C-alpha cells in the first residue's frame, strides 16, 4: 500500500495497493477494502473509507489499483 505521509483534515488522498497471487493456481476475484485506524489493528474503531474490486488472478499474477479516499 502506498499513501501520503500526511494530509490535512478534510483533504482527499490517493491510496494504492497491489494484490498478488503467489500460488500456482488461480485465485477468484476479491475485494480490497481501505480503512482509517488510529492504530495498526482493524477493530470496531476503524472507519471504512472505500473499496476496490480485484479481478481473478492467475498463479503468480498481481493487480494494482488506486482510489481517492
């Protein structure tokens, strides 16, 4: 995941990630979700910011996507 080092309150930021399938077989389509958290734990305090669809991936393939949150 790539994110800016800082942002101002109310400012949108671009986030990007790469989802990979290191296995030998195909992986079904999936969804990557983005959350804002005060710590590194995904808990009830985390705020959902958005999501992106990831297509089915062949073994060894990856998919990179980004969005504004």
